[in-house]
C-alpha cells in the first residue's frame, strides 16, 4: 500500500488506485478513501484538486510537447502553492495521442480552471478538432448564491463548496450557496448534470430539479430535468439515493401527486412524469458492472447451474434478480457472456432455459417452467 500521506497532488493524479476511485467508484474504494480523508483532514484541498484533474482527463485530449507540458505543470503548481496571481488568458486545447501529453496537459488546464484562471499556450500542431477552454461556464453571484451556466457544447466540471464535483451538461445551470448550511447541502439544477458527492452523513446533499428532490449522503448519480422534456430522470451509479416530489409539485390531470419516497441503488433510475405527477422505477438504459473485482472469466460458463449464473450477474451489476430457485434447480448453461451487455446476457440465458425476463420496480424478474 503506498504511503498516501506523503503524496503530492501530482502523485495522486497519476496513482492508478486513486484514478479508479474517481472514475470507477465502488463500495470498497469509497470506504477506503472516505476513511483516509477523515484521518487526514489537512489533505482535503489536495484530494479535491487531484479529483478535478482526473475527471478532466475524460473531457479532451491535447497535443503539446512533453517537455513544455512538464514545465507548465510545474510552474502552475508552484504558483498555486505560493498563491502567485496569473493573468487570465484564452486557452486552446488540441487533440493528439501521447499518453503523457493527454494527462499532464489536462492537469495543467484544470489546475488553472480550478482557481479561476484560464492559462495555456496555443501550439502550432495541425489538428482536425480543437477544444476552446475559456471561461465558458458563466458564474453569477447574488445574495450569497452562485449560479453556473454551461453555454458550450461540452461537459463542464464545477466544484461545490464541500468539494463535491458536478459534470454540468450543455444548456444546463446549477445554483448553490457560496457556503453550505451547517445541517444540509442544497443545490438547484436546471437541465442535466452528473454529481459525485463527498460523503458527509451529518449534512445530507439535496438536489432540487423542478418538481423532484434527490437526497443523498455521498454517492454518484445523474439528474436530467430539462424544462422542455416530459420526464425528470434520476439515475444512480454508486451508493444509494432517495427521490421524492416537492411539496409544490402539481398534477396537470387532477390526479393526486405521487408522494412516495423512491429508494434507488446502482443501475436503477426513477422517472417522474410531469404530466401525471407520478414516479416509475426502472433500470438505467445500459447498466454497468459496479463490482470491479469481477473478472471476464467469471462470465464463462460450462454446464454451470443457472442459479449460479444469475448470482454472478446480480453481484456484478448490483441489481436484484428474482426467480424460483426450485423451478430452476435442474437448469444449467454453457455460454460465453464476458463481452455481452446486461440485456444480452439475460436474453442468452433466458433463451437457453426457455424463460422470460421483465423489469419490475427496478428489479429483474425471471419466469420459467424449469428444465427437463
């Protein structure tokens, strides 16, 4: 185990386990890094800046000489550490392939953005596509509230006062107080965003999106609430969230508003109909494997009892599968499912045992007459 207490920001950014926690969080690494931060509160600022850098690596790729990148990263970090001002400028980031170039240049760019600077050098390398990194996330402040709007066609990363990060989608806006209250963290979203919330059981995190409120302690999830769409969607990647209708929510049909509290776990989503003012709980469009300990070989089956097949799928995706184990006790499967999506896995298994599957209330229900 590395001595993380001795790590610099750069060390965190390039550490594989740290990257995995930021981009592919699971129960194990969430627990480890939460406990580590609680044991090292003085490193919170470094951790949050490193998280920003890692998240930025998926936004775009850049073409700059490694020597220039190293020089700029070191100079930027030096300025940050000693609080030396940098004059704002416009930045152009271009596309290329060297791994060091992509990572280190992204680091330099986000370090600048994270402190309100837009700093970089434009390179003369010919490219097919360019990304302008300017101050295009417009931030307004009034009465202690900050509103950030994304007027670009790309995702923009915003950092909240508690260190939580938000990937703000195009044509979207988020409002939050300059300093969160002592008992809660509350933000308001218009449009779409992916939230990666710092865990704090003492201060629940609330996202108000039109008629729907999403409440979490610390997890990652997406909220989609564009004003011109008929449904509001909350989809969970990691952790657990509660979704419910605001007291001010209205029903356009005269029917009672759905006042249930919907509990969501990974790969589940809740859809709130603005027209009917009611919730529907289902699965996300393309569920992902959330248990990163699962290896492809575990989906290679050779006369494997189908109950064991369902157990592995359930564990990998974190989705409950309901079936009658007595009915399926004589069923076995031989198949390679390592490269298949969840939908395809279910289709192949069900075809092999003459069964059907259905999504009900965010769970997978298998119906079968058994195997002879």
